[in-house]
């Protein structure tokens, strides 16, 4: 690392909304005619299942995350090419909300009231989806597999139609915290986190495992303010030797560059959400270039500690990675094959699992009951915890380290719960192989 680089962070930060934004769009439209099926179940016809989503195709969360919906749609195209779900093809309409909750409200109302979707699928973002979760449940619209690990989605009594999917941030914080407690005993720890339920849940989990006496600084950011220089300076001034970050990718990159500017090189532990190596390396290079410097993104990501709840992309022998690469190369080849793409395909697979289980004549209520009855593990490295009283999702993850631009798994998969007393324990099961057909 060249610590002499003079990075002008205000200029660098401005690139968040201008660099590496792969803007895309989904096709919008109504479900069309389908006889009695269309009249009785919104979004369902004899030949089609129409679902919708809000996604950050532009804005501060777009780098990396704008790849997710096209990747999910790629898997749906694969399913459609292989006969669909009981003969119905999936039509996926995803609209840009720019990671702005006020826009989320507008696009979700459009999807439900104008496009007449069967369900909202994988709506992305904690602050954004919180703006619509009450509306969706009041309208009894299935709110499936939110693209956020907020523990708030796991609230069946209040939000009976909402389901999380990815590892929740409290569990993730506990798993990362347990690792830090074991491997960095006595070290000074700093926190950097998004100041909403995303970051706050992560900190809650960290605090369940890391002794409070080790935490010397807690610095937060909001995604609408890219000036994080004061927060980075405060972390350095605290003497933090390890910084744990619950941040979206753009702010992970700004944190790393801010430390570089100050000649400070702590150990970084970054949540899965903000640590995709390909996305992060590209952001580091683009932001540094905006500041008049040249860096090697892969070199700056080297050694970052993170976690993962899906197989690592470097494990080419894994049948799920082979399946997702095949789908990517056929239906989404313009996108990099990175963790965001794998995520999109994996969560799309879970949606197809749920719809298959919901039966040949699905209703909004039947898909909820299908998920509550439990789903097979699928592409995740740990099981789901779905039941009538638990709408959480994946229960565990492994610890990994970024090496040469890829995450390398370190040790076993760990599982836990969201309580302070719940132990972080190794998972003794094995991940099932992907079906040969690629279909649930």
C-alpha cells in the first residue's frame, strides 16, 4: 500500500453517485388476460406469474447492487426456458428507487396498484423497504425474501406476509464478533456502521460477543452524506487496531480510502453486504482516480476479513457455483460474475422453490404457508429457519478472508440465533448439491 497518496475525499466521495453505476431497468406492465386465474389471484394467469421489486439501479447503493435484479431475472429466464413453474413463466418487473425511501413508496404502489403483481420479491435495502413493509402487509401482498438482513422482517405477528432470506445482521454481527473475540483478544476495536436498522442490528450482534471494554470508538454514517472524513479521523484517533464495518460497498471503499489518506492501516472486518471483492476493488480504483490517484483495487482489498452465507465464487467444484455460472454466461453475460450476481440467482432459486411448493394453483396465502412449512436448504451454506413463528431466513455463515481478489473460506460454517445467550456453534450438516436440471 502506498501511504503517500493524497486522496481528495470530497472529490472521491462525489463519485458514489457517478461511478460504476450499472443502471438497468425492468420491463413494466400488467399481468395481462388469463381468465379466471387472473381475476381470482393478482398477477397469476394460466401462463404467467408476475412479480415486482424496488431496486437501487442508480444512487449510492447502485455499485454492485444494481446487478442483483438482472441476475435474479437471468435465473427466471433459465426456469422459463425449462418449462416454467407448472407451465407458467415468471415475469419480473423491477423499478429503480435510487435507494431513496420516498421513491420506494411510489414504485411499490405502482407495482401493486397498477401492474397488479402477485408479490414483491427481494425489495432491496433496509431504510427503503421499511417505508413499504406496513403497506404490503396491510394489502396482503406476499413480501418475499427482502434483500436486507434486518431482523425486523422476522415479525410474523405484525408482518405475516414478509420474509427475510439472507443471514440477518444480528446473527452476522454475532458470528463476526465471536471471531474477533477469539482472534483479536485485548485489541482496540472500532465500529463503523450505517445509522439505521442495518448497521444498528450489526452492532447489536457485535456487542453480544465482543467485550465492551475493547470497543474504543463507534462511528456511524448516513448514505445521503458521503463526507465520512471526520468519522475516519475519530476511529484513528481512538487507537482502533481493528475496524468492524457494517456498510454498503461505496462506503466500505470510502472508509478504506479515508484510512489510506491518513496513513492508517488497521485490520478491517467487513460485513458480507459491503465486501464483495470485485465490486469493492472497482469502487476503490474509480474513487481513487476521481481523487487524482491510481491504486490497485485488489491490493487494497487484500486481507479484509468478512463472512459468507453462499458458496465462494472461487470454489468452482461447488455445484451451485457451476449452475450459477452457467446461467450467468447464458442470460447475464454482460455483468461480472461476482457475489452480487450469485446472490441474485440464489434468492431467485429460493423463490422458485416457494412457488413450486405453493402448488399448481397458487394464491397469495398459499405461498406464505408454503414458506412457513419450511424450504430445503438450496444454495445457502446453512439451513433456513422458516416456520409459522419465524420468517428470518438463513441461519449461519463462514468467516472468510479476501485473498487475490476472492474470498477464501476460513474454517467451518457457524450458526447462531439473535439472542445474547445463544451460542455461536459450528454447523455439522452438509450443503446439498444443486439439482442436475438446475430446477427445484
